[in-house]
C-alpha cells in the first residue's frame, strides 16, 4: 500500500480522493502545478517524511468516507467547466480587486516598518494581471473548444491546430501563478501577520492565504482532471477518424 501510494502522482492521488488535498496543503506539497510528480518525489522536494505523509493520507481515506467531496471525474467536462467559471473565476473576479486595494493600502501605510510589503504587493499585481488575462483566454478560447470536443462525433480542426497548444499555454501560465503564490507565501512568512498588525493588515494576509488555497484547487481541477480528459477525448476522435 505504501509503495503504491509513493509511486502514484500527487495529482492522481487527489483525483482519487479530493480530501487528500488538505494533507498536501498541510505539508506544502504541490498537487496542482506539480501534480505530475510521484508522491515520493514530491515529499523529497518539500523536505517532508514520506512515511508521515502516507500515514496522514491513510487517515484522510477514513475521513473521506464520512465527508465525501465532489468527484468531478464523474461529471461531464461541460459541468466541470461551468463549475470552474462560476466558482473559481467568479471568486477571483471578486477577490483580486479587493486584495489589490488592501495590499496597496497596507504597503503604503506600513511599508516603512516592513520592507517586504512593497515586493509582496508587486508580486500580487503581476499575478492579478496574468490571472485576469488567463481567465479571459480560457472562457473565450479553450473552454468553448473543449465543450465542442465533448459532443463531437468526428475529429475537429481549430484555428490553433488542436487542444494541445492552448492547454500547454494554460499549464505554463498555471506554473507562473504557482511560482507567484510561492513567493507571496515566502515573503509574508506563510501569511502570518506581525503581532501588532492592524485589522486591514491581518485581513489582507488572511485573504492571500484563502486565494492560495482556492487557486491550488482551481489549477488541480484543470491540470489533473479537465485537461487530461479533453486530450483523451480528442485523441480518441482522431484515432476513430483514421480507421
């Protein structure tokens, strides 16, 4: 059982049991952008004990039986896309402006005491700009392509060739977002506020922590569930057309 878990990719492990994401968050194991790594490799990268993580995953398996989470592998790709847009994209469109305003205020008022605030705000601004463009490209280009593929009976031809090109671009942008989140976590000391931080300071750091958690789940649902399924359907249509 232990070796079986360690040899599986962390993305696959979360697809099998969504509740495992809580364990990976706890141990700072990247299951979204780094979802293709085996658990053994991911533990090594995070500097954590594989035995400890495997034990924690075993406990999560029991808890998942009591509190099962949504299994998007059993939904249609269109349903998953609608979920991503109405939950994750809607969340970002609300939170990014709010956190941007708060971060600018915190950096302006407290930047003389905490020199990391200015860089943290700049990293966030770059992340926000990229995410806003990213969502637009997904909603206007990639997601409609996937919905067409799902109901197609023959292979389709798109202006960009096939799904691989836009998917590769989105995955690359996911990697960039993951790096920005990691930098925000490092700069802020894991989003822990200073002892004398004001309420706005505390609320901003709490908001960044929530943003990180939501983006991890968001990227996981795309990288490890939606994109592989869409590519598999497209490949099946191509093979059927050639035979």
